[in-house]
């Protein structure tokens, strides 16, 4: 643990700074006489500072390999495992603390040789966003950080926008990065996303905002990272060994030999990151590789004149040079492709400029043009780009105890490129697109036409058949997305049936006309059948991946429509309908969706946008999503239907729970008789004031939870007293034999009003109780979602209670005070007061426009949902009074 200045420690009592170490290295650095390169790790939402171990440990092993010529000191910040992805009130505080930590870290190196002037930062999840937010601080010097690597960080928008502080923080950070792009030229940023296994942060959110200058920021998906080629979940991206190795190798390649710190040259930083995270040439990184290389060694020279050549080496003690004259192939072919299954990092392919000699003593090293794949390294050259090239030379070193294969071929691009139109979304997987490739070469490109939207998802089946059963090298299939680094690679035996999931993390930009490709690195003399089908489960998966955060809005919208329907039937018939029946009747998507779609369409016109802005209305969320290409036809309908289903089952759950609790209560306690009470009594007034004080002095979500738990007992009490009252009246009027029948009736009284054979007073009392019961259950259902949406701030407050009794800032304090007052009255109300109200007509009609407004403005701002519900409940309270 690093001792912080007293002022800093007092201001941030919950936060700490640590230096990671192990073994002798840890012992040597206990006195903090540091000589390495500082790297600061920032954990994410509920993340531990101990997660730095993966990076620190592997960096230490690498430093040992180079005899500590260079080494890194890994620091880590303890944010007390705060839920910053769900509560944004502490993000600004974390950012300021990190600024203080950077100053403390740099002071540790003061007066040392090669003292650093900046710190490299690695941020996981929300830690990456906090690192980017440093640049928004007024007194922060941009030169304090020159390298930022983020892991699974949602850069574009919060995953769950549960409070205003969170969305405002995102807006401030992203606006600063776009408007002050020129200030970021000396900062190199790499964002690594986890791919489809990361269910918490979809990779589309982890792509850095598109800046005017593209030379200082890089966004990649782990499935496309060389030597990793795998998707990771949200947590394992921190300790995925392949990614950690790529990161540490990049760190060591970034060191400037003169300063013994990370290089100040932005171009070198980007070339290193491209080398390790985008296209690895299967060579050690060199900043300025030599243009020409001497081909030495007493190797045999063999000239190959055929257009296609394969060669297998096993335990060969002699080295060879294979020379391919290019001039004879230029007229017939456009490209040359070579592959080598020996995965070491040495040079192996060269280009000669001397057209007269079969031997070439000096050549250009074309190995830098190579690309590493899981089982092979490949080079593809366009002959037109190399007009002075006379020969291509392949070097085969002695292979003692090794076995590997090489291959080269000249080909015409058109003959190896085929186009495959993707199936339509509404084919539901019943139709398919097929193509048959009779492989004579080593490479095929299948271009996927009309595949450019995030709602498209396909299953691609590649079946390979070979003429002979001889042992063959595995085939490599790569789905290449040209507009972003999100490729996925599969290695398959030959013959076999392989399956690839084809779906996108980000949609195709409007100014990009390139086509996604399926690259097949094939075996000659094999037949490949490619079958593409729409995958409906994966289409739904894409909808969930991109829009799961909006589910609460659609669920609450459905419940609110049902609530309005119940008030409407209460006004027209005097009876409150059952929740599930009313949900089926009123929760119709055509009541809310068309209006939002019309507004989104009209916002495309300048005159409408000007009117909209003059009214100070916020932008419709669907329009924002549409501009990000994350919104598509029918998605809102599907989400609405999901919401209807969840709302229905939540109603069933509440009704069932009520019966169970009531049965338990009846067996334990003899209830009091139903009696009418005043809405506001001195006792209830005291309760209101007490909870309002709790909200003001501690945490609003805590007061909301208390009133919710209080309210939970109300329907149980009504149900039990109704049953008891009904049973009691049954005993006084009929024989004991018939009273058992009435007990059964009473137990189902929630669903049906007692018949006319009962006395009018008993029937009216119980009917009133049943109406009130149904209304209370719907209000509770609505209120449950408010509690769930405010829960993160409550959890944050409870975790930090030992540091501060009052949550500051509190995203739901004012809402909580209003809700406490509303619910204290509502829980003691009955439908009899509401029926006679002059405001009932308005209260019954308001939920529909509120549902529309909720879907229009709440999808990307979940914290607005409680406001709409609160307004509707406030009207209900006024109905009880007026």
C-alpha cells in the first residue's frame, strides 16, 4: 500500500493506491526506491485492485527474461469495489482520485535516473472510462498519460443508464474527446472488447467514438487479436493469458532505449499496437526494418516455374532457397499467395529485383507483409504493386526434428472471389444460400452480399470433402469484417463440417461500400460447400444484446397501460378488472409505437427539429439509436411483446404470492374486521415526515424500500380481512354445512364478486375490498420496478455507510420524498373514494400518453421511468382527495 498525502487520504477515505510485487522483486521495492516504468491499473464496476496481478506477474517474468534491462512497476487503485456502472455519482470522485494517484506515483521516481514524466494506464470496464475522463479535469495536464489501454470498457454509452450522473458523465467525456481531439494527439488509446462471450458489455459499446483523426486510437475485438483469436467474458478479459501476453509484449516493444521509458513517438506507439493487436507478421517488432537483406548460407537454389507449388519438410538437414520468376506470371495472374506452417518468428519470404540471375544475394524482406493465422503464416501480394520484382524467394531452413509444409500459387483475383447473397431475415432459416468450391488452390474469398446490419445473424456451415484420405493440414476459416477489427477465426480438420456464427458488433458505416468476407484457407483437391442460413435464435440474441437495457421501460409501459385500463373500467362499470385480463385488453403496441415512429420520421426534417428544440424537448431515444445504426424495424414491437410477457408473469407472481402469504397469515393470526379509516391521520403524517427525513439525511432509495415493504402488507391485510369477514357473515346467516362452501367462495374472492344471495351490505363491503385489492396489486407491481431501478444506489450507500451516512449525490432523493407522501396515502385508500372523484376521467386517460413518453424518452435514460410512474400515482392520490 502506498502512503498518500494526508489531505488526499482525508478527502478520499474509501480509496487506496497499491504497488504490485512478488518474490524478491516485492522485497526489494518495499522501500519504494523504484527504477522501472510506471503502469497504473484501474479496476471497473465492483472490480478488485488485485486484478492487476495478471499483468504484473507476466511483466515480471518478461523482465526476468531480459535480466531486468527494462522492467515495469505496476500500481493499482482500490476503488472499494464500487458499483460505478449502476451508480454514476462517484465517477467524478474516482477520476479526481486517479489524478492524485498519478501525481503521487511520479513523485516516487523523483531524482532517479531515467525518471518518467508520464504514466501508462490499463483500465478494465468502467476503469477505462475513468481514465478517459482524466482529460476533462480542468487542472489535468494531458502529458501525464501517453498510453491508455482499456479492456471491455463501454465507451459509447452506459450499459444501464440508471441515473442522470452516469449519462451526464458519459456526455461530458465523449464530447470532450470529440471537440478537443487535437489535444489527444500525444495520447495513444487502445480499446480491446471481449466479443460475443461478453454478455455484460457488448463490443459495439467498446469501440472508441469515431474521431476526426484516426491515427491515435484503435479499437479491436479479442477474437481478432493475433495469437488470442478467442472471445472472452467480461471478467476473464483481465486474466486471459493470450491477451495479457499481447499486452506485455507491446509494453516492452514500446520502450525507448534512450529514455528507458515508453516512447514519446505517437507513430511508433501505434505501429507497435497494430503489430500485436491487428496484424502480426510472425516477426519480432522492429521500428525501422532494413529495406534489403543479404541471403547468405550455403543453401541449394531451386527455380520453380509452375504457378502452383507445395513442399513438405520433415527432418531435413539441408536448407534450400526456392526461386519463383515473376515475369512469366504477370500477364496471366494478378496475385501471388504463399503460406508456411512453421510458426517461428524468422524471415522466410523475400523479393528480388535482379531479373537476370537465378540466385539472389540481396533481397527485400517480404516477411513483414505476412500475417499470422492459428496454424500458418500467409502472404498475399498484388503483383501490380511490385513492378520491379523479378523473383520471389522462399527460404526453407534445415528442419531437424520438425515437420512443416509450404505452398505458393499465382492466381487471378476474380477466379478466387465468389459472391454469396445472404438470406433474408424473414426466411426464418427455412431457405439457404449455397455455393460449391472445387478447390484447386490454397485460398478462396466468399463475399457476403447485403450483410451490413446488426440485426442480421446467420449460421454458415462449411463442409469439406477430399479426393484422397491422406493426412492434410487443417483448413482455416476467417469471417473478415472490413470496417472494424472484429474478425472471428475457426480451425477445422479436413474433411469435416464446420459451423460459423456470422453477426456484427457494429453496423456498416454509410460511407463504406466494402463487403464482409469469408476467407477459406483451403487444401487443394478438396471440395468445400458453403451453406448460409438465417438463424432466428441469434437474431433474437442480437436484439437482446443491443436492447436488453430497455426491457424495464417496456415492462413498466405495459403495467402502466393496464393500470390506466383498470381506472377506466372502475369509472365505467364501478368494478376494477383483474390485472391479467386488463393487460390483454389494453397493452397493445399499436397504441404507443406509431406515434413514436412518426416523431422519429419527422425529426429527419429541419423544420420539425427546430420546433422540437424550441419546446426544449429532449431528443427521442429511438432517433439517437437510429443514428447509431442500432435501431431497426420491428425491434420495438418485439421488445414490447417481451415486456407484455414479463408484465403478465409478474402479475401472476404477485397474485400467487398474495394467496400464499394470506394463507400463512390466516393460520397464524386472527385478523381484525374490515373497517373504514381516514386517508390522513396524525400517525400517518408522522410516518410521512419520518421517511422524508430518512430520505433527506441518508439515502432516497432506502426510504423507498421501507415504504415498499410497508405497502407489501396492505394487499395481504385486505385479502385476509375480506376472507375472514366473508366467512364470519356466512356463519351468522347459514348453517355450518353451507359455511364451508362460502369459505371456498371467499378464497377466490379476488377473481369474482360475491353473488346477490349475500346480504347487500356484506356483498358491497367484500366487492369493495376486492376492487381495492386488485388496484393495490397493480400499484405494487409498478412500484416494484421503481424499487428495482433505485436499488443500485441503495447498495452503493450500504457499502459506503462506514464512510458517509448521507449518500451524496443521491439520484433519487427528491423522487423518494414525493413517493413516500403518495404511497402513505395510497396504501390506505380504497376504490370507493376514487369512483366518485371528478379527476378519475383524467387519471384513467393519462397512463397512455405517459407510456408513449416513457418509450420515447426512457430507453436510453432509465432514471426517467420512476418520474412517469410517480406522476400517474400522484393523479391517483388527487382522485382520493378531490
